[in-house]
C-alpha cells in the first residue's frame, strides 16, 4: 500500500509540473497577443542580408540584431524558417524596453550547391505587424571533388 501511495504521489507531482509549464507558456503567448502589451522594434541590422558565397556543405550563421524601442517588454513568441535547411533560435526571455536582442539562424548548405539561396526567417512577437519576415541571401558554390 505504501509503495502504491508513493508512486501515486510521484505521478501527481509530474503532472502538476507539466501543467504549470504549459500554463506559463500559454500565459506568455496570451500576453503577447494582448494589444495593450504591444511594443515597437527597431532593426539594427538590415532585415535583408547579403551573406556572400560559401562552399556546399558549409554551415552559415546569420544574426539580425534589434532593439525594443517601445514601452513594454518584447515577447518573441516564435521564430520559424521557410525550410528545414535553416534552423532559427527563439529568444528565451522577454526583451525589456531599451534593451537589445538578436535573432539567430543556422543555414546548412548541404545539397544546395550551384545556386543562390534566399531564405526567410519568420519572427512572431507582440508588435504590429505581429510577424516580421527576415531574409538572407547566400550563393552556395558547388564543392569540387
């Protein structure tokens, strides 16, 4: 009986922790959608970046710096990419008014040689418009054998 009670308490604790994390994530997303919490962003880097040339197989890191010029914390709720060859990072914490942040992404050029690649990174935040499209262009040269 004691073993059953101990197992039951562990399961309840795990479920409570999971629900708490979901509630936190949910409340952050709801906060980002509430128009009273909107803020303004100034992009410190061009939102369209020319990255030059790389050799097929190389990984390229790109960064888009920004500053929260509004009166409310900037909540970046999601950062996604156009395709699986580009892996973006979503800032973990809200960006306070007056502070700077960065949206980073890694581009894998494997099997993309011989072409100009134009990739989009989508940033969803508590701003108007709610989605900003960031673009980087890179020419991938075929790898010589």
